C-alpha cells in the first residue's frame, strides 16, 4: 500500500480542537447538489458537494483488488471528522484517549453501512487511513465519492456512492469495573425433596 497526501490532518492538531479548517464547507447553497452529509455527534454538521470535497486536501493511494491495481485520489475520512468536530461529552469521566471513543459510520446509496474507529484512522495510533475517493486511475468515480480503505486485503469495507458520514461517540466506560456478586456454588445450595 502506498499513500501520498497533499497535507495531513491529525486529531491532535489545532484544526481538530478549534475547527479552523471549516472554510471550504457549505450547506449546499451554491446551487450544486450535496454529495454527502456529515452528521451525528459533532459540533458542526455539514454537507459537501463533489467540488467542495475536491477543494479539500487530497490523498492518493494505490489499492490492489482482485490482482488489479488502482490509484484512488480523494479526501481522508479523518479530515471530514476533524472539520465536523466531534462533540465530546462535558463529563470528565473516561476522557483519557477520547479519540478512541469516536466512530465514523459511512453509508452508501445502497444503504450499506461501514463503521470505523477514528483511532484506527489516526496516523499517530492505528495508521490505517480510509479515504473518500473522487477519482480512480485519473477518472472521476461513477457519481459520488467511494469509501476506500487501502490497507484492507479484501475490499469488504469499500462503499460505493457514499451519501452520509455519521460521527458517534461512545460514552459508557470501556469495561465494567463494578464489583460483581460472588457466584453461589452448587455445593453450597441446599437440596430439598
């Protein structure tokens, strides 16, 4: 897998914290049909047209599917999450590694959903990027962006014609740390006839 990026967008960057990279987003009022929307647990929902996505930093990845090699170019999924600004809960409970609590669900026109953890996408943690491809081998994708996960050996998480990106945040503790009642053993149970 080879990935080249025209810029990087890291969750620990100032843009992630402040949302300063939102300038190329729109609510679709420029007359073009929005290609996809970003919603869910975020501070700034948005819609993008294909031309607005093309104006964002682009990443190129070489992908091999069924023995054939393709070159896909598009926007890192992490960039859209960064621009939307995940709406972390105000509670200080379990805020260590809060990025690991963020998920992104991508939905295509065929209603197929794929969910990824943002920690998996982060170059400083999982380093397993996913991108919304706008071109394949230099030609525009069929109609809308396609989710491509270059590091996957089998393209089961590829989604054609992406229409929605939904950000989710897990707020429950990762593990239940409360003590459990002791189990009663069979030998301590009284048997009556």
